[in-house]
């Protein structure tokens, strides 16, 4: 285990752009790929990079995130590794909650300072990628940097959505602009290498992944910029002229789970023959809570480009281009196309099934003869027989009691009950 690095994982704000998935949970707690949580990604990257000391800073809707971390990450009594939660707290010195990413780290320094370390690795809890942080740390030390920023080359059509950095010689960052307008992009071209240039990826976008020298972080947050609350918008731009800030260029797969569309696309992309995010890489395993679930049971179903998690009971006629989460039940004659079904947190007993049926309530899961396309079905939903959900661009964005529609994607809310014959 690398002994001179501590990782700090930001638990995210209210996550309103990912609503309704974040109405009862924080962004890092949102289930992904049928069995994981988003926070498992940065934690797994750290563990695969031999970084074993991690703090997760939480504030909004944090109960399920705290429970997941507590139940998942246990280490040997002979190891110094840990994943600890630092929840926002009011103190005599600071009666306010976390006001932003930098303020969250600032308020947590008194806890982090109890560890012995030289470098702090700051990560987001809501991104999908696989990175070896050891390489970034080695480059940081080699460059004698005070701050290193992970950057990813992007093309012009993407550059307007990110904070863009411009680097000079020796990868030193010279300037920064937040979400530049297309007419000024020509001023922000960086040398990203021949391979990236041929793809038109000549702009360096900040990935929101930082390495700070210990003293630099403390001086920056407690003295130089003690009123600043955000890393991306304030701390990094201000630090460029004061410290040696270096770019670490990453060229692998990375996506920021910022909204429903990006979340939906990232999940369905996992069903490709050769997905860019590889869940099957022995050296880049994604860790999560070990559940003692039975294997999935499938009967009479045609499966095409589909991921199925443990514990499912599937009798559907066809499932295509979809991710099926843990303990999902799907009835006979049902067709699922381009969907993310998150699954359920528990199984119903036969007695509970009969009781639900006698009360006119659909069983937990998806019933018979349904057609569901372009949808996200959140946890613990009850979808009756002959339900038809046909998402797509023909649907306008709207908000309803049981579901939301965003960018043509129908999101059935957690625990929603859709009766027999329900149509969207």
C-alpha cells in the first residue's frame, strides 16, 4: 500500500440533474451496472492503485451511501487501510454545512490531518473510469509539482461543457476557462499528442481529479483562499499563477455522470461486445458489497446484448440491449429493449405475493406481457401485467407522481406501483 497518499472522495451535492434517482439517495449511492454503486468506482480505482486510506465526504441524502460503505469495505486487522465517512457537521468554529467541494475538504482537514501523508488525492464520487493513480502520483513527484490535475483530451463539440485548461512546456498549466464559448476555442488548443490530434481532441478538459502536496493544500484552503468554496471554479484557476500546476493527460474511457442521459448511456454501453469500461478486467476489478445471492434463473427468454446480475428470475420473451439488476423478476411474454432495470433490495415470500395479489397490488418486479423500451426502472418497483412504456424522443420532458421523462428516457421512480394496463 502506498503510505504517503490519502484519498478524499467527494460525496457530491444535491445531484438535482440526476433526479429522480437522487430524490432519496446521493449521486455516489446511485446503483450502476446492476450491482454496484457509483462510489464503488473511485474506491476500486484507489484499491487497484494500492491506495488504501480513503475518506468519503458526505452531506445530501447520505444514509444509503453511509450504509453501503459501512457494509462493504472491511479490511484486515493487520492492515492500515480504511474507507471512512466524514459527514458534514456543525462545529463551534463553523456552524455551516459544506458550501462546495473545496469547503467540504477544508472543513474535513482536522480529521484528515490525523493521518501521516505527503500527498492528497481528491476524487469525485460520480464518475465512471478506470485509472491507475500510481502513474499520476509518480508523474506529480517527477515533475516536482505542487498541484496535478488529471485532464482528458476532448473535441470542440465537447469542450464547451467542461473546464478547459491550456498547457505549455513540461505540461505546466498556464490558464483555465470554465465552459468556453465555441468562438473562443481556437485560443485554447493544447498539444495533446499526434494520436489525439488526428481525432480532433486538442482541448484539455479537467476531470475533477487532483493531487495536492500536503502543505499546498493546507495553505491554499486555510490561508490563501480561505473564502473560496469550489475547486473547479475558484481554487484551481487562482492557483495557476501561484503554484506549479501540472497536467496529467489521461486517454482512456471516462464519463461524468452528470444527468439522466449520460447515466443511461453509460449503463447501456456496458452491454457492447467490447465495452470501453471493462468490468471483466482482472487487474481493474470493481469492488462492491458481497451479497450471498443465488445465480440468475432464466426460462424461455431470448437475450441479446444484455447484462444480468445475480439473483434474477426472468421468464420474459425477449431482453435486448439492457442491464438487469439484482433480484429482478420479469414475467412471461414481456419484452425489454434498451432499459436499465435496477432490481430490488429483497425477495417477496409466497405469502407476501399472495397478500399483494389479494389487495390488487402487482408483485415486486415486472409482470407479464409488458413492453418496456428506453426506460430506467428504479429499485423496488411493482409493474403490473400488460404495462406499456415506450420511451423516445417523441416524449417531452415532464414530471409525474410515479415517473419522470428526461431526454426521451422514462424514469420510473423508486418504489413506484404501475397497475395492470398502465401506458406511458
